[in-house]
């Protein structure tokens, strides 16, 4: 069952108005990135980043890390660039709202030991290390290009809970 106060299912789809705000923000971010020279050492969110590969209870944890890093980077961008700050205002508000709802959904793991191993652990570690290793421009580029995957795919998957598997493997197969 879902945790008390966990209302993540409402984010299965964002309103057209919200999506429009995100699209404007993404366009503005991409434009500003063209003027910067962003070289990334590693792909922060590799193509293989797919929450369906995780266990259902691991997914909110992965999304939380993805969202938290995105907010950290975009909040900083908005602070340093007033023009972008304007266009980012509404999307950032939405993302913070989603994050607070998401945190209400993540049950503390009962075990005392390391709660994450394998793929989730590697992903979380990569996201934790990124701000230390990569330039601000690289981080900004990574979260910008990942933004719609986060909103459309990852958030939708977590919001759908157990139903996320349903449409999982119709277009590409994973070989484990």
C-alpha cells in the first residue's frame, strides 16, 4: 500500500499549462547552453537510465535523487541568470512540489544495513558524485536534456506504481 500522505499518483500527467512552462524553460536553457562551452566527462543520465529496470520500491528513491540534483542545478542557474530565473520560476515551483510529495512516499527502509545494491546503488552514487566532478555547465546541460525524460517517463513510472511495467518492453529489449 502507499504511505500516508503520499499523493504521487496525481503526477501521472502534468497539465498542458505546466508542460508549456517546462517547454519554454527547456528552450531557454538550451539557448543559453549554446553560448556556453559545456563539455561533460561522463553521461550523467545514460540512455540506459530507465526506472523500469529497478524494483518498484527502488524507483521513488532513484527519482528522488534525479529530481534533487535537477533542482539543485536549476535553482543555481536561476540564481545566477535573472532572465532564465524568470522562465524557470514556475517549473522550479512545480518540481519542488513534486519532490516534497515524492519524499512523503519514500518509506524509510526497515533494514539497518546498506539498503541499496547493484544498479540503484551505482546510479545514486553517480548522481552524488556529479556535482564534485563535473562543471556547472555540464551539469546544467545534463539536467536540461534529461528534463522531459524525468517528467514524462520517470515521474510517470513512479506515479503509476505497479502498473509501470505494463508498457515497458514494447520498443526495446534489455539483455541482462
